[in-house]
């Protein structure tokens, strides 16, 4: 029996459940390592404990009860300097969370999805993909392959390709060949929509920028291959939804082991290697509001930027600046100067764990020797509070906050006596983790050697999550993530199925599946029964005979005269099918 993941339970989700394309030859490969892991609980070594004992013996008892002093001279009062329990003016939000007017009329799954990935974005992808197809077609010498595999794509076919990715995500990374099997073990909808060869060809040819000008743009931007598509998606996310008052900033790692100049190694992540993405997520609804891809060291130019945590946070919070919200992040981002900057310049409160090597932390707060379990040492200033909570033996939690200004203990924590600042952090820190888990639950990504495809898969995953949030709010009804993505995938392939149904050269099996699908949905490509039956020339007889008939083949829909038609009883027809 499988256990429900607590991260999915936060979102109300209660269900459980190879080859890649080629990389470009001109892509550089480099892996960088993140400086340190950001653990909430920080363990003190024996050496540090011994040093603390010496420091505590030298400390003046008269000063202990008045204030705490850090290594760089930062002074913390032991008594709250403000009477308010939480920041009132800073946290007084002036907005109504929810879907903005631009998205309130989106009621179907596809309408919600198109708010984030528009037809205009897809038309650009079709254009750039066809450029790549034409290049490959010019190098192909097989006329049959040119006709049936290497032909230009269209908007409806691209949507069908994306729809199949969403449906494939429901099958937990099953091999594509198994999904297309025709021996009864495959999934009919895949081979009915397009052939496996065509699907793989499109996956290999998919492009998101003009390849002719890419080298020029790469001289000033490492993300030139996806810049326009990615930024348009992020902009759409910000235009559709107003998030709640509590936000989370954290990192994601999109798994990738191919060649890439800004590939990261993060040992604390399941996939270890990949492309790092910074995310700003609503801690209540888990709506993704802002994203930034870690680009490595950018060349000098328009997109040159600092990758320091201080600067990354300043760029991520741009959509919510001066909105009186609170932002939660971990110790990799947290710093004393950043929190005061967010409060004074952006009117945002913040809460985060802080690493023990920060100069603003008093030595007293790092001591664990002879300290009671579950005890808390507070340090107060006018606009910021520091708490040191003894969570386990020789392990402490250090948290900074510009939202909390008291030493209240959470009454629900029982004997653990957690301060409210710690409880609040635990409730709001997992926004990005939940999104990461939801994306991986029905992941559309496939093995690839091209990093732009990794970004594309990431966008599709996040678009699916944001779309269902908008859909639920607009329709005021519950729907599981699995059902939503299944319905979305089927809607995206509908136009392509209709076009294939009208094709004369479609295999009989696919025709039969399409007819069955049309009957189930109430849709059919046949003429309505109330219309006058049209006579047409028999499509088997020579043209010079000009033999008219009203009869059609029940499978291929070709007009046939009785000379070329076969009469069958119901029993034989049933056996034949």
C-alpha cells in the first residue's frame, strides 16, 4: 500500500502513482558546484562546543542579561523592542488574491492552458522548427522518408505533440516504444495521433529561436536558445494571477547530464546534475509567479548579471515589490543585510534560516553545551528578530525574521516548545518543494541531450500546475491533477485527430480507432443523416467509366460501386472487426 506524500497533501492531491535527441556540436560543457547546502538544523562539532565553553566562561554575566553581541559588533536585545506581535504595517496587504480579469473567462482546460502558452508562442516554435526540418530534409536522400517523416509541421501537430507529452507523463516515464506498441500492450491514442518516427523527429527538430542569428545572440547571452520563449511564459504567469501574502523563494534542479556551459552539480538534489532554476512561488496555492534560469557567468552585455543570492532575490521579487507580502527562503539566500533591504526598499517582510557563519550572529546563540533541549534564545532589534532554537542534541535552528517581533511559543508544539517564528517558517518554506513534487508526479520530460528541451519540458510541467490552479478557481470545483492533465492532453490532440481522420492514406486500424473515438464523443466526420445523400464517382473504377454511387467503405470512407463492394452479414462483419 502506497503512502500519500505530505507535499502533495498540502496541494489537495491525494493520488499516487529513451533514447534522447542529439546535442549541438557547438555547445560547451561545464559543471559548477554550489557553495554549500542549506540545512535548517545546523550541527555543532565537538571542537566548536569546546570553544563555546571557553567563550562562555569569559563572558560577563552582567552583559548577558542586557544584550547579545555578535562578532562584528551587531547588538541584539533580549527584550522585544516592539509591542506588536507581528509587523502590522509591513504585512498589511492591499490586494485580493486570485485570478486577474485577463484570465477569469477561461473555463475549459485548454483555455486555462493557453493563458500561459499562447498560440503566438507556439506559432514561433512552428516557424523555427520548420526551418530545422527544411535543413534536415535537404540532407535526406530517401524520398519516402522525406514525404512521410520530414515534412513541415503545423500548429495543430505541435499541439498534438505537446498533448502526447502530457498523456505520456501519466504513464510514469514508460518507454516511448512501449506506448506505441501495436500488439495490444501499447496505448492506442499515441499511434492514432502520429507515428513514433514522426514524434521522435519532431522532438529532435523542435527549436525556440532563429538558428541563423543564434551565434550572434550567444555572444552576449548564454540562454539565447530559449530566452524569448521562456521570458514570454514567465510574463504570462505574472499577468494572470495575483498571489497570496506569503511567498517562497527556492531552487529547482531540472535533471540534465548533456553538454551545457552552466550545468550545475547539487548533491542534495535527487538528480544531482542539471539546470538550476530559481523560483518565486505562492506558499498557499503553489502558483509559480516568477522564474530565473541560472545562466552561469554571462558574457559582457545586456544580460550580464550577478549570481549572488542577494542579487538573485532582488530580481525574483520584482513582481511583488512594495506589496506588503512576506517572502520565505532558506539559509543560502538569507542574510542580515538582504532582509533589511527588502523591508526598507521593497516593503516586504521576510523569514529565513541563516547559516551559523554569519557575522551578525552572537556567539551565545551558537552554544549548545549545557543548554536545555527545545530552548530558544531570542535577539531583538527594532525591525528584525533572531531566534536560536535547540531542536536536537548539538543541533540548533537559526532563523531571522522581519515579520515577527516577539518571543511567543506555538501552543500546538506541545513539549517541543517551538517558537512561532519556527512554526511559521516550516509552514511557508515548502512552496517550491511542492511545485517540484507536483511536476515530477506526472513529468512530461523525456531523455534528451539538448538543454533547451529541458527548459521546454520544465515550462510544460509548470504550465500544467498553474493552469489547474486557475481552472479550479474559475470553475469552483475540484479536479485531480491526473484527470486535468489527461483532459488537457486529449483536447490538445483533438484537431490533429480530426485531420488524420479525413486522410485517405491512414492505416485501417487507426481509422477504426478514430471512428470509435468519434462515436464515444458524439463527433463524426460523416455527413449528417438528415442531409441528402451525395452521389460521387467510384474511386476504384477508371475515371472514364464515370460510374456514380452513394455507397462508401465503412473503414476508409471511399466511394464504391457495388462491383467493388462486398456484402457481409452482421456476424461476419463482427468477426472481421
